[in-house]
C-alpha cells in the first residue's frame, strides 16, 4: 500500500480559506494559509495516500469528507482516540506558558519562538485606569518583520479553532515579576493590574499547539503513518519529539537547524543500524508552479492530483518507499551502504524536479522544501493497542510499531518563499473570500530603546 501521510484539520481549514470556501477575517492569515496549502501539496505529491482523523466539527464533517475526497478519513474510535488524547495530556502536563518579568521562561515555548526568529517581550499597558499585560514583538531585534510575525501569530491563534472540537483547551499560564514573585490575574501595586483576554487566548493557543502536536506524534506512531502537520506546528514538533524519544543530541540539533533555517538539500548518510533516516528535499513552491499551469486556484488540487502521476513524482515515491522499507527491515550492516546509495539516487531525482519545476515561463520560482524523518526510537508513552485502521505497514501489536515518522519544514522559510511570489501571489490568492470587516490585525511592537523603561502608560514589573 505504500506510505501514508496523516494530516491535521488545521491544514485542511487553511486550504479551504485560501480557496475561498471559508471567509478570511484576519488578512495576516493568507500567507500562512499558502504555507499550509504547500504542505498538503507536498503530502499529495510525495505520499501514496493521505489520511485524516475524522474528528472535525460534527456539523461540517460530511462536507469536509466530500470536499477532500482523495483523503481517507479515519473514525476516531478505530485509532483509540480518547486513549491517545489522554496520553497526550499526560505528556504535555508540564508544558505551560511561564512568564517572568518581560520574558517567556518555559524552555519548550522559549525554544519554539526562537525557532520562529521571534523575540517577544511582555509589558503592562494602561487602558482606562487598569494596566493590562500585553505581548509585543521586539522590533529590529527579532530578525523578523512585523508582517511575518503577524502571519505567524495569526497561524498560532487560528490553529486552535480550525481543528474542530477543542474542549481540551486550557488557558492556564504562570506569571511572576522579574524578581520571581508570583503574580495573580488581578493585583494592585499602587495601580491596578490585570491579565486580559488577549493573554489568555495566547496561552490557550500555545497549550492547544502543545497538546495537538503530542497527540499527532502518538497517533502517527500508533498507526505507522507519517505526520504532516500545519506549518506552525512544525516549529514545536522538534521539541515534542525531543521530549518523547531518546534521540542523540546531534539528531535534535540537525532537526532544529532544519526547522529554524530551512532546507539545504543535504544528503545525510547513516553510519550505524540505529541511526535515524533523514532525507532533505529542496523544492520549488508547488503552488507557484500550479499558478503558472492553471489560473484558477480552485483547480489547483485537481491539477496536483494529475501531477502526482507524472514520472518524476512516481519515481520519487518509489525511491522513498524502497529506502524506508530497507531501513525498517534492516538488521545487518550491509543495508547501510545500500541505503546511502539510494539516498544519493533520491537526491538526483530531487535535483531534476528542481530543474523542471523551479523555472517556468521565463521566471525562477521561490524555493522551499521539507525533510522526511524516520526515527526508530519508540516513545516512552503507552500507545493503545486498539488499532483497527488499515495502515501502510502491518502492525500486529505494540511491540511491532516503529518510532516517529514525519515531515519537518521551516515555516519562516516558507513565508519568505511566499513573500517572493511576486505577481503570482495575486493568482494564488485570487479565490480568497475576504470577510466584510477583514483587516490586518497588526501585532504590538516594542522598540529596543524603550525595553524595560516605564512611562505614564506602560509598566515593566
């Protein structure tokens, strides 16, 4: 049956927004939706089949199944959904937004924003007679434009609502001043201070990000499918598998580098039987190529389904299948040489794709890419042995499963590619249905020269 990609509903909702089927209220969502659409295109072109857990909002569930008829929607009961969610909650119980003074001090979320090149600071701004806690982008220091941060922030906030049911969302967070003294949501220090709804929404979005990323790691491992998530979750995915799997430091550093700084197309050789299998693919933005092939974005998916049957994509899928099958079954040193040889052949196929699809109609299309990783390490968390769904790999029981499989992408690198679309951006976004009151919800900024300095309407504690 070949390899199967497990996609999330956050990705599918982003695709439907881009194609005009769901209205856009925050215009900063648009570029993030292009990045999410690119992820679905990569799954469509490089996997034999695509699956999604059928846990979307009940009133829209049938419509979503019909809209994405090429996706196999799996009933939650068939993968032990509740058991997986329980394991995910336990696994992320200690992951919490922790703010001390003007900084995030939780290691997981601090690393997450570092990978996004976001330097965030917190201060208290006066509104009427109360100072409310706010989150700000430190301008000129983050290495990130306000526009890109606006897109990243929009992606973070909307992924909470685009998965469907999210009854597990918690807005819990921990707050203290710069000296470490714990602060409540409402307190008085000469003036009145309070934590408003914006920060609670921010905390809830981060908590949901953590929970759902852990859930999909476990679901992918349980079913033997490759995890292909909404791009904002890829930046947290590295920290999640670092927590869940016993991986060598150099492997974590490699994945962090890929997610933070993008794909270089490097061939990673394996040297020992237990080494992880990592393949990098430098590719053009396929949505840009589709915009040169068909003018209506609503035809992009149909055209991509035709493209996947073209020779280079068939060849690439076959090569990846062979490499992973050899890697999974390998128990002797000879297979190391075979895999490394096949990795170079796959690199050659990738280069031919870049040559064919990156230059068209006299222009060079922006490049992006992804890394496919197969980790033999198994998580330390209990996977429910109730799997009934047909998977690409026959899994008899919990002792027969392998570790994490999935894609890693740099969402910042994706947004840079989207920024370079030029006139093709108009074609790719031509179907977007903007809400009557749609606007760019510009994030707050703090100038470096004013960091830590109080004035009549601003406080740092």
